[in-house]
C-alpha cells in the first residue's frame, strides 16, 4: 500500500540560523537605506535653496539691486544685533525673509527643509542644546514654529549690500540651514547653504563659520 512521505518541518536550530541571517542582512542594509534617504533629502534641500536664491535675485531687481530688507528668527530672538543699536531697534518691524520673498516664489513650502527637525533650548539654564546658535524652542520644527527652515545672512541687509558688489560672491552665503544636525550629526554637523553667485552646497561646521568671515565690501 502506497503512503505519503512524512512532512518535514524546520528544526529549532535551522529556524534560529534563518533568523540570524535575516538580522545580519537587516543590520547591513538599513544603514545603506538610511544614508540613501538622507542624501535624497539633502539634494531636495539644496534644490530648494537654489530656487530661493533665484527669488533673491528677482527681489534685487525690483529694489535697486539691494538684498532683501528682512530678518530671520535668530535676528529677532537671539539678540545678536545688540551691539548695533540702530539696526537692532528696527528688527521688530522688519519682515521675515520668507515673507519678503513671497511674491517671487510659487509656494512658501519652498522654505521648508525636508530634514527640518527643529531644535530647542535648555529651559533650566537658558543654554542651547543645539550648538548652532539657533533661536529657541523651534518645535516640532523650525518651519512649523517660524515659517522657515532657512536663515539669512542678515548683514547683507544691515549693510545695504548691492547685488553684484560683493568682492567674493562664490564664498558669501545668503541663506543656510537653521541647524547643522539636519544633514549631519552632533559630531559632524553639515549645513546646506546658498551663495551670492547662485550655487548651493553642503558645508561642514568649520566651513559655515569661515563663510561668516568673508568680507562684504
């Protein structure tokens, strides 16, 4: 009499081996996927910055070639212009950069960095948890709190710089990420920035600090 062969299942050891192999593959592949995702978000951010730099150029054409008369959250909430009382007194009545550029962009979502996770301060000490001299309590994101992920080299407005007059346009940044952790880590901060000649690129913390020292005259 013919009988069917007995069904054979996985032994416990075989099952554990399969699970270990899957765990190993996941450990190898997840960082690759995360890196690819971060690269895609950074590329999207750089593209947005380039478009914003084009809107700055259009603004310049309508306002005697002057850079936008506007401020960002750091100007308004960090008190960084206290040493320039005349300009500091005007800041509360000056428009946000994104509002000054609104007539020249298709959507204000252009000012939302896809990696914007905000930043906050230590409420007990007042010290910044984020090491980027950012304005306080940008939660859940800088865009949600302030309407922008991108911050302005406001000295261009304060010094009434004329477009085309900068001695080093390829080294003078116009806008930049509100936090270097959005495209990097606490150990390796990276800031996306758009420059006066229209190009945008990713910078290390040291590079963005050097960009602040580039002369405007």
